[in-house]
C-alpha cells in the first residue's frame, strides 16, 4: 500500500513554529521512524510539503494515479481554499484530512473546512499522532 502525506503551508516549520500548538519535534524526526515501522508492514509512506496552494492541487491530481490513500493537512488553506476542496472532490483516491491542533478549540475561522466534505474522515487534536491515526485507518480499511 502506498500512502502520500501532503502538508500545506508552514508545516515545514514543525519543531520551530509555535511548538506548544504544533509540536517541538521536526517533521523529519517524526516521519523517519514511521517509514521504517510501516515498511515492515509493506506500507510505503511518502511525504510532500508546499506553501503554495496551486502546487498542493497539482500534487493531489498527480497522486490520484499512483497512491492508495492520501493524508492531507492543508494548514491554513483548509479554511480558505475552495480550490483544494474541489481538487479533493475531483480525485478518486480516499483522502483523510488531518490537523495537529484541535481546530474546534481554536479561533472560530478555523471551524470551517472547505476540504472536510470531500474526505472520508477528519482527524484533529492529537498532535502528530493524528497522522498515525490516519495511517491506521487506511490499514484497517484495506482489510475490509
């Protein structure tokens, strides 16, 4: 199984930016052991990050041809990008929306997602563990 994790704006600053909210661990320190762990289960984890809305849309379109599932943390674009929501709707592969923080407990503008209606599910508020929960969803779903 191939799973692509797409991270949006400012997620390249994990471990540096607002660590009380987003983690003091860098993305690379987080994803490296996960790749090894899941490789033993024949799960290939790929990750990609961009601060550019159009690049995220293009990556979603491209991924539809080669992955089994997508984990998308669109960052701030979650609350503003109809276009990313439309891209998720347009592709055939399942997408799980994730967020590190509990967006329901934050500013009211973060309560709206233009992506959620087109995803198989949304996981938020569990820190970086939100990504692990999404990976586990794909594993369990593949066994159905």
